[in-house]
C-alpha cells in the first residue's frame, strides 16, 4: 500500500488531487499536511472524514519537527508538495511569507524526505518527491511561442520568483544527492473548490452578488486554462511514470483573454440565473504591477513520454465549474465569511 504525503491538500488543487487519487485507488494511504491558512478549507474534504485511507494533520511545512515526525510515523513513498502561498496579488503586497512557505518550506520537506529515504549514498527504491510548480516561473510570452521545459526561468512577481527558487532547490537535490524527484509546471487551473481571490471564482461570486467585476488593465492578458481534474490526472502519471529528475509542463492549449473569460461567465449567469447580470458590471481597474502578458504551455513532452492529454474542452469545463459554484453556495458563503470582505476591500478599493 503506497503512502502519499500530500502537503497543502486543503487548498484548491491539493483537495481535488486527494479526491481524484482516493477515488481512483483503494490501495493507497494519503496523509494531508496543511497549515489551514486563509486558502485552506477542510470543507473541501469533508466527504473523506470516514475514509480510513485518509488522515489530516494540521501543521506547517516550515516546521521541521512536524515534518520529520510524519516520516518517522509513516513509511512515506511519495511527497506531493502543493503547499504554497499561491496568489500573485498577495505576493506583491507581502512577499516575505511567500519566501518562507514556498522556498524554506520546500527545503524542509526535501531534507526530511532525504533523511528518511537515503542511507547517505543511495535512495530506497520506489520513493519520489514531486514539486508542484507553475508556468509563471518562465515569465511572460509575446504574441507567439510557448513555454517548453527548457525555456529559461525568468519569473517576475515575488510569487513566481519564490516558486522558481523552490524549483532550483529541488533540482539541486537531484543534481547533488541524486534524490528521486520530478517537477511539474502547469498553467492556470479552474474548477471546484478554488478560493474566490482567483479570477474565475471571484467573477462568478461577484456576478451572483451583482457586484463590480474588476478587470485589470485592458483585459487582454492571456492565460492558458486547464481543468483541475486534467491536472490531477497528469500529476498521477508523473508520479507513476515520470522519469527521475525530469520537469513536465502541463497545459491544455486553452488560451483565452481575461475579458473573454469574464464575458463568458456573465453570459452564462445572465441566461441561466439572473438577467440583471450584464456586462455593465465590468469595471476596468488599475493593472497588476509587473503583470505578465501571456502564458502558453507546450505540453508535448508529457503527451509523448507519458501519454497524457487534457480531456476537458474549455467550453465544457467552464460550464461544469459555474454549475458547481451555483450548487455549492454554502461553500462560497463559508469561505467568504471572516476576513474575506476586509481583504477584498483592501485589494480592490
Ligand atoms: P491554494 O492557495 O488554493 O492552496 C494552498 C494550500 O497550501 C492551502 O490549503 C494552505 O492552507 C496550504 N498552505 C499554505 N502555506 C502552508 C504551510 N506553510 N504549510 C502547510 N500548508 C500550507 O493553492 P492552489 O491553487 O491549490 O495551488 C497549489 C499548488 O499548485 C501551489 O504550489 C501553486 O503554486 C501551484 N499552482 C497553482 C496553479 C493554479 O492555477 N491555482 C497553477 C500552477 C501551479
Ligand atoms: O499560471 C499559473 C498560475 O495561475 C499559478 O501559479 C498561480 O498560483 C495562480 O494564482 C494563477 O496566477 P494568475 O495570476 O494567472 O491567476 P489569477 O486568477 O490571479 O489571475 C488571472 C488573470 O486575471 C491575470 O491576468 C490577472 C487577471 N485578474 C485577476 C483577478 C483576481 C483580473 O483581471 N481581475 C481580477 O480580479
């Protein structure tokens, strides 16, 4: 029975990944280590409370005692590190916590795994550390071209710089100690359980409340959207089939401008929910500082080597996503209670 230490599993992608894995495999154990920051929410996992293959541990990946204890207590086969401060706008306001969690936290996990898995020379067979990284480490594209795995790292924001730093530490553990690792770099995910600070759930939530829809700059920045379940499937393939030391880019060839995304959501909610939701709600606001213009992933390596392809077309994925938020209004209410309104005002006033 393989044991997975999943970190940041109470967040958006981590919780989707845990659901995906426990649905697919009944012979694995998942330990979810999460600090439960504002972005972590146990509601995302409540259907697993009775699942004996799932254990939740509240804790910080920067706390080496907690992390080492987990390696003592469990025979961990795979570490899948989702834990991170993940929001670019917050990183512009307060970079320090991004360095702490995203860089120091990664090194603490690497160290603990290395101590548990290596006798000083060789690593036990069958162990692997997977770092969940981002296409933002490559910087920004012009009108043409795609990010490939060998595109030079050129991050711009404090968030993407912290993720690139973490990637370099993972690479250093492979190059120096031959630690078994993979790095995945993926484009913008969307789907259930995404905290409404990110574009898609924020716009859905604001449409439902008939409040302004903030669009940064000219709205023509481009992101390459990937349905979260397709991402989870890719991570599973990298864990099981990825060649050691390799980086895999994961993207759906679903490039859309931000304004297209916003208008698509308005149109769906206008037609299906409330005819008072119209494009009049759009408010062009000050641009993000250092705003990357375009991201676009070339996923040919993971397609050719591992046979992965994204199954969800954007037009279907966005409908599934909006419907999920419509049907899970309680979830949205629970995550937007507390400090959310205060943060929202600070960010958008
Ligand atoms: P998220 O913000 O929704 O979740 C992050 C989780 O990490 C939360 O549950 C939070 O409580 C936890 N966490 C934060 N600091 C921690 C700490 N010090 N110790 C333990 N847990 C901690 O993030 P997400 O969108 O699910 O992203 C997950 C990972 O995927 C991140 O590493 C992110 O960089 C990467 N990524 C995200 C996207 C995307 O579109 N969301 C795309 C590419 C890569
Ligand atoms: O590309 C992968 C990255 O995607 C991940 O590494 C990050 O963790 C994740 O947050 C995401 O980063 P982005 O900055 O691309 O996502 P965000 O949802 O914040 O913004 C998407 C685009 O929409 C971006 O161009 C900024 C714009 N935007 C965002 C918000 C929140 C707006 O125009 N208005 C908004 O209110």
